[in-house]
């Protein structure tokens, strides 16, 4: 739309002959012609000339959108309030004003705004139902972010009652129950079956819910296909050459390179990279940050690009222009991930490492980096990617800042003469099975307490009540108030022994404890998340802290607290003494090994040997996994894990023949299934 056309429209406004519909069309034409400022001016003049128009609120609302796009957030909020002054029953204005308040950092005001919008929804129509769902989603998300999980669950339950097929809502609902330690987790008041519910878990929630890596693989595949199906676009660089004789261009995509667990782990890695071997590019997709960790990483990386507000097509084009050879997905299936960038195959080689403790299950991640403990050779069937290994997969920061003021037990409510077990893992990792083991330990060590993070009043109360049901006084659960990270690290040695959770164990938290000389006792499972802690204590030089059964975990903890105090004391001294020599904290050694893996990937690519992800039959594995009741039995303790799946695969093959997949369903398994006697109908139904 030309300047002349704008003037013509403006003249019609001043004469009162431009109706709202014509205004909207004219403003849209200006916006499409890259003239949004003229569109805003047109709206503002029309508003000034039509103060008594009953549809004035729509003009205010549209103007607010243009103001927000121009960066005038105060003006946008003023326009939204003006729209609500004209029509307080206009849901989109409530929704957007709440979002604007949240972006300003006023979550409480945002929640009140959305509640106000909800209360004004009276007529039952298709539109009002959709608005109500949007209000409830916004409420639940902000409430969860502010640790108000009980209220969030109420909003999510209402949301599912209106539409129980919303993947994102089901994911939030499951995460909310995990964060509250509401056992059984897979219980829902909606019309969803348990299997339907579990099949819609977020992959990260699934890691905390069960030690079932075949289910994790199937779920990761379903999630990747739902959120970011593989695409080919102009930025597809699968056949791009990687020249010899120059530095490899390594791109890291992450939302967490700040004061976050991943940021703490990686800061020293970027400082240790050999600038003669690799050229480091960081593509940051996280919240705005300027903390110490973020500043260190920015200073260490040669290139830093913020892609938070850039769509996947444009971000992929930037990565392609940078001629990235190897693109590292440091988010995986975690919050604020950018799977769409990887689905566009923005680099010739794409790698899953560190941020997500498991397989991506995607057709566009060729490698996963682990170690011989997190992914032993006989566990490679649980991963769609080809496995490459470091001595220990997790980097660490040798420059941790620890508060130098000596901590005292009394300031943290800890008894001076008691044996203090601790676990500083997040609440969503505390399963019923882990909690039962803790209570069995406390029952056998009378003068002991367990020191946990302060989750929130409701969850703390729930856990104390659960303790009472196991014959343990709720007062023996002591909750550590949140504090700055240097002070949090300093208080670790007040604990005698860290008790890990399963199946999602301590990761960064374990490294922190080991750095501070606190032994971490872990129960090793099958899935990546359940084996990380074992990898860390082994790399710290204390493999005896790894147990392989629930009974052994309990017995070892009790022994440390009763008959083997001397052994525990010696181990604490060993951890401190090994800090400068052990594999776990050898950041320079890890970085050189990582760079060697990058060189290996590039060589394989040049040789035409780039791995192809194995995603065969994953829907079958998922269907089997979600029909196992993980709330009733701990599958990580099952000795016949593979047999459970093979029997179910054979039953499925009887009805719907499946090709071999190179995992549990091999040609031998197919032959055995087809040679077996015909099952009766009851067996087939099972």
C-alpha cells in the first residue's frame, strides 16, 4: 500500500466514512507492505475520531499488537486496557494483557488478569470454550513456574475436562503431579485411560516416571514427530562438504547457557576449547540473561547469536550461512528446545549431548555422546542415535564459586548429633520407590534425618505425611531453604551421605556434592537418567558408591551410617584428595576427547559413513511400554525386562507382522514367534 493510499484512507477517517472493516483491511495492507508504523497511525487516528463506536475495543486491540511489535510495550498495555474499558468481556485483551504483565515480571498481576478474564466468560460457545482453555493454560503455566503446583493442577484438570486431547496440557498435568510427589502419578480425573495419559507424557517427565528406556525411546520418537517432523528446506546442508585442513565449525544450540544446571556444567568447557582445533558458535534460545555464568560463556565463545525471537526457518538459515559442520543439541527434549532447527538439518552432522538424559528418537540426530557407564555397549539398542563415548560424558566447572563462610548445622535446622542423609534433587525425581527406600533406611538408623530441598508447603506436608505412614516421624524430614548457589555449595558438607533418587538420579547435583566431598550413594538402572550418577561417582574414583538393587542400596546406606563410619570418613577424604586428578573434574582432558570425537564425526561424514538413526518399530515399543503399570511395580528392578517386551512383540506380530528392527525384534525372534504353536484367544488379547 503506497503513501498515497495511506493518505486517502486517512482522509476517509477524518470525514467519518471509513468503517472498522475497511480500517482493518487498510491497516493489514500497510503492514504487509512493511509499513506497520503507518498502520498504527491509521488506527490511532480512527480511535480518536470514533470514541463512541461500539466496536472501538477491536481497534484498540489491533493497535496494541502493532505497538508491541514495534517494541512499545507500555503503549501496547495502555491500548489493551483501553480495549477492556470499552468491552471488559473481550477475552483476547485479557489474555494478551496478562501475557504482557508476565513479561514485565509481574506474574501475580498476570494471574489476576487471566482470572478476571475467566470470570467474565458466561455464554457457552465454541469461542468461549477456546478462550477458557487459553486462560487456564496461561494460569497453569505461570502457577507452575512459581511453584504453585496444586493450583496449577486444578486449572489443568479443568482444561482437560474441556478437551482431554491437548498434548501440551497433558504434559503439564503429568509434570505437575511429578513435582508434587502425587503418587500414583498416572492417575487422572479425566476420561483418559492410563495408557493414553502416559503416551502423552513429555519425554523428560517419562525419564522421572519409569526406568523403561524402550518406552522412553518410543515416546521420544512420538514427541519429535509431533513437535518437529523432519523437513527439507533451502537451508538443508546434509551434503555440504567439510573441508580438510581447517578448524571444524561447531555450533551449540541451548536455552540454558546461564545460571542453570547446564550453564554451570559447560562454562569451563567453552573456556577450555582449543581455538586451533575448533571454531565455536553459540546459538542461544533462552530467556534474557546477564549473570556470571552467561558472561563467562559469552566471553569464551568466538561467536554468540541470540535466536530466541527468530523462527526456525530463519535460525536454520543463519546456521547454514555460518557453515556449521557439527551442530550440538544441548537442549534435547527439554524446555525451550528448538527441535525445528534440527528437523531442518541445519548442519551436516547433528548431535544429542548433555542437556537431555536420553535418546532423541528422531530421524535427524545422528549421534549421542555418552560414556561406557551411561550407555554400555549392550544398552545401545535403547537409542536411535549412534553412540560415541567420552571417559565421562559430563563436563564440570573447576571454577565453582563456594561461599567461604563456614556453615553450621544449627542455622539449617539440622541436629548436631544426628546422622544427616541428604538429597538435593528436584521434587519430580522423588518417586514412591525412592521414598520407600529412604524410609527403610531411616527406620534402621534411628538417630538420623534426611535433608531435602524446600519444594513448597504443600509438597513438604505431603512428604511428611507419607513418612508417618512408613513409621517415620515427619519431623525427621528437614527442608533446606533456597539460597544462592555459592552458599548452597558451602552447606553440602553438613550432610554425611547423599541418597540418590531413581530412576532419574542426581546429575549436576551429584557433581556438586562430590566436589564438596560428600559421597553420593546411587542405585543404577537401565535408562540414561538412572545411570548418570553411577558414571559420576565412578569418574570421581568411588565406584563402591554404586549399587545394583534396591536391597543393596538400603544395606549400604545403613552400613555407612552405623557400622562403617570409618569407611565413610575415608571416602570423604578421598573425594577431596582426588579432586585435582580424577576423571570427573578433568575439564581439559574431557575437552580434548570431545574435540577428538568431533574430528571422528567429520571423518566419518567425509567417508560417506554418517549414521542413519534407527527408528524402526518405535510405535510398537511405545504401545507396549505405556501399557505397563509403572506406578504398581518398579520395572527397573525387574530381571526379565527384555522378556516382557519380547513376549508383547511376539503377540503383536501374530496380529500385525513386523519387520526386524535390530533391537529386541530380530530375525531369530520372528522365526521363533512364527514357529510357536497358535495361541488361544486369551493369550492373543493379552
